[in-house]
C-alpha cells in the first residue's frame, strides 16, 4: 500500500501515530513515562561526549565520524541513541 504514492504519506503517518499511541498506552498501563523527542532534534550530529555539533554528518551515507573538538569516534546510530537517551532524561528531570 505504501507503493501507492497518493496514499503513502498518509499510511506512514498513521503507522507512526499508532505506534506512539500504543507506546503511550502501555507506558501508562505499567506506570512508566513515555517521552517523545522532537523530530528535528539533531541526535546523530551531536557529540555524545562533549556536545559539539558536527553539521558535516547530515548526509546519511556518513556512518562514522570523529569529533574535531574531543577526538571521540562515533558510530552514527549508537551516538544518536546515546543523545536521544540523554535528551529524554533531561526532559523528565
């Protein structure tokens, strides 16, 4: 159904909505907090070690990068996960 270009965006949006709805419901059911991070949060561009923002990693083909400030080596996905966790913890603190 996503191959139909007229319906693709709608179907994708509904799927993400349903996922977040289910996560919210399950979190409330189990007395947990569900924290949603802004879509435009630059999670893969921020150095999780020192906070430097590397604007050169916007291209998705860049999978690994080294922070020019603290010299920490980052895998794009692992770095993004660390930054998302830190942002979520910051929001609930």
